């Protein structure tokens, strides 16, 4: 701290040149904002964060104004408060008045700010927005009428994801946010990660809902409705029900899903173990047979679409393994349907994911087998929460239950899939065993744990030294791929997750989670790994049983048919 | 790639983002408009996402994204024309042709462009239809002018 500024007549220490809003928030002074995001390019587009600069009597936007020595600031002077109120009123002047019917009702920053600023009547009436709702994407719904042009989605898409599917179009009062030529998201380069939904302060961006379809299936007596939930989901809903952030509600979730009427409750962490069996076998096969290296994980559907669009030269590097969601779906509609003597058409397969790209993935053409889809409907964590409320379930009061068997037992390695670095760690544990016949002495691989966007390490397995890299946030993936294109060849295996931090911070997660919530989820997953006895995917007894009874061996004929897939170059407007 | 686009890109350094607007202008000069292909190819050349290029291009009135019609109508929105009612002229033209400025009718006959002063203030409000200037137009006159061009088209 190299300078002192005066805020509301009190002196605080600040760093010269840092953004005023950062200095204020470090000192516990909250300034409302709709467009500002920490660590992103300042934009100053919403003007909500205005404060009064007493030195010259001007209103300045604290999110884009650098700290200067001796500044005198008022954050709540009458002029500031009145200006902010007018800003909210102006933002509402062309906004559709349909909060009651809005998916973000109760979770909308614009709504909150209107409340905080005591906006209780419409003083300013403008022409209502009248744009087309973009329903073209399988994952994301865009409703430009509700957009306040803060540009957060544009910045996330560019700065974190390196996709830039959307940008500002037109000028002045005609400005909208849209894709090139304002076409549907489905034909844009959008990878469906949903990070834009998480940062949107209003209801302009949301997931494509599948709740109605799921309810209809649950009401259909002829259907056997099965459900699976991703590893990150169980640790991401506690805050919503007044419990400690990051608490694991696995057992209660099993009970809640049964109460809703799901006939079978499976754990996607089981098929994460299955993925590890296939993927580690594939890695070893590639290493031993001069296959294409580095091999890159394929669990993240946003990353897959990104690769198909922006990195199709690397498609041979992608593991051919389907993601755990699709693997479990495929096993249910083949093995389980056989076991239960149910026609696969009578099975409705639901998954609950911290992700919206999974909605797209489930509908990929090559995710079907003889005309039967692996997964029929995908709910985001947000939709799960709505469903729990809809059924009047007080999840926090339920007695924990276990998932159904088979496909219900998991190793803690499979559970780690929710974290960036988790897939890698699980895969290394099993590959180590497959190559040496022994287990890793220490099962933890700390170098690839934690929130950082890029992690690398080298692991000795027998006489092989394996170079591994873990990236999250597609921009980091892009930078790593560039290094590899430029000749870097010391890496054998790469894990990519599109969302920064991995699925615990996925685009389908609760709105309004801070970094501390995400870190709490991460810690819980590692704590589960510490506490549980089955720590390796190859030690999962139900996975072993599935291979014995049905699949044969990893990379075998059945696996190939059901658990592996292929990718293609996608022609979109980049 | 269309030869017109390729020719323009050839003379501009790859990856030099500052050239974006001159490149777009030159392509429009050659092709009459910015096609999807043009935007994508410029994007590849300069390493800029197509959404960004479209965003930049729509910021300026000068760029259009549909080919011009056989009769390209320029409506002067300069000060003198404005004072004498060019806003009404434009509005009527748009209603009559069922298109907005920057668009082209489905039959490819007419397109509208808004231009700043064309230096014929004495004739205000003035429109230029395919190189022919029409002076002191109003709503009624606009309808007649369009009719004349339609008739001319029929007799060809």
C-alpha cells in the first residue's frame, strides 16, 4: 500500500493505480455494480458504481478509475445515491416487466438493486425492448430483451474462453449483444460452457430447460426413469438450503431423488471410474504403440466442441472415450435394460450436471446407439434445486441413502472428476497400477491440485516418465496447444476442463457463487478422497463386476461399441 | 474465396489488426457489401473473431451486409434535408419498400442507404436513385418515383 485516500471522511490505505473499486472492497466498502468483474478488463458500462470525487466534484465510475494519492471520495453522498437510483430506473425503462415469470426471479442483480435503491414506481417509461429470443442453442437461451448491455458475457467469452461467439452489435440505443450476423447461437462458435449465464446479472442468459420433460417422464407410469448425478453436484447445493458451502449432500440427494419418483438413482462418479479404466488403458496403448501424443481428455463437452472448431488439427489427440455421463447412459440402456428386462425405449435417462454443455453433448448424433439415445434429458444444478423445491422436499432434513447398485458404488478417484486436475489424478493412479502392478505410494498428486488455470508435473511410472498438464479455462487450453504446435513434446497427457476451476465452477451451477464457495466445494472433494477407502478406479468392485459380466476388458469390443466415440471438424463462423 | 476479397487481403499484412476498417471498406467497394464469407475471411486474415468484426462493422452506417439492389437509393440526411423533412421521406421509403435502411428488397430491385450531406442542399430534401438525383421530394413524390422505376423495370 503506497498511498492514502480518504473515503467517506476516513483515511484508507490503497495501492496507487489500482482500481478504486478494489481498494474500496478491500476496506469493506461495498459499491453496487452490474458490469464489473474482478480481474477482467474494466468496462464502466453500467455506471452503477459511481462515487463522488470531492476534489473536483465529479461523479466517477469506481470500477474503471485508478487510485490517485490524496483522493477524496464519497460513496454514499445524496448525489451518488440519487444518480444510482436514476440509473436503475433508466435500465428498467425498456426492460420487460415480467420478473414473476423470469427464470432469474429472486436471483437477479438488477432486481436486487431496484429493491436496494427503493425503486417502487415506474417514473421513466421507454419503448420496450422487442428482440427475438434465441432458442436455437441446445444449451443456452438468450433473451436480449432482458439484456442491460453490461458486456460481462462478452468479456467471459473472450477473456476466459477464447471463443468470442458474441459481441456488441450496432450502436447507441440500437446496441444489442449477439453473434456474427446476429444469427442463432447454434450456428455460432459458442461452445455451450455457460460461463456467460453465471456472470449475467439478469435473466438475459439461461440454460435450455429440461424440467418439463423430466416431470412428464416421472408422471408416465410406463417409463422406467433413471437418474445420474455428476460428482460436483452433491457438493454444490448445500448453500442453497442454508447449509455450509461445499457440504456434501450425496446421501440426502439420493433420498430426495427417490422421493421425486426416480426409479433408479445412479452416481456418475461410477462411470467416471469406468472412464478412467478406458482412458488409462487408451493412454498406455498410445504410449506403447507409438500412438498420437499427447493424449487429451474428452470428458468436457465444451472443450470437445472448442476442439472441433478451433483445434481440429488436434482431434486425433483427443481420447476417444465418451464422457462419464454418456458412458453411464450407454450402460443403462444396454446392460441394465437387459438385466431388468426392460425395452430401452421404455427407459428415460436423466442426468444432473453442473454444466449446460452436457445438454448439447447428450444430443450429439454419435451419442446414440442403434437409434437409442444414451441420455434423454440433462438438468443443470440450478434445475435440480428448482425440482427439489417443486416437490416440496426439505433435503436438509432427509436421512442419507445410498445410490442404487450396480452403477452406484464409486471410488473417490471418480468423485475427483469435479475438480480441475481430478480426472488426471484419477487416471494416473490407475495407469500406475496397470503399468507396475503396484499402487502409488502416495495417492495424492499435489502439483495438479488447486484452482490455478495451468498445472504441470512429471510422474515416474516404472521406467517411464510421464509429463502431464492440466488446464482449465479454454484460453489456457489454447495457450498450451500453441506450445505443442510449436514443437513442445515433453507432455504425454493433458486434462482440459472448459470452466475455470473445473466442474465445481461449471456453467450449470448456482448463480452468485463466489470464489470461496467454489474453493469449499473443491476442498470437500479432496476431503472425500482422504476419508474413503476405495481411492482408485480399478478398485471399484462394481466396475470390475461390470467388466466381468458385460464389457469384457477395457478397449474391448463392447467398450468400443458403447463407450467410445469420434469427433469431427465443425464448420462455424469463428 | 471470392477473387474480390482475396485481392483486398493480398495487399494487407496478415495479423495487422489496425487494417480492419480499411479492409472492410475496400471489400465493400469491390463487392458492394460485406458477405458472411468476407467477414470470416477477414477474421482469418487478421486473427479477429467474426463476431467482433460484425460488431465493428455494424457500428458504422457505411457498411452493408446485403448486396445493393439494382436501384440503390441514397437518402440524404444532412442538415438542410433534415430541416426540410428527410426523416419523413426515409420513413415513407422504408414503409413502401418494406425494408430498413441498409437492406435490400427481396426482388433485388431496391436498396436504401442513409448518407450524410451529398452537397445538393439547394435541392433538399434530395434522394439519389442509382445515380439519378431527385429534388425536393416528399412522401407523395417518393411513391411516384418508386413507381416510375418499377415501370421502367417492367418495360425492359
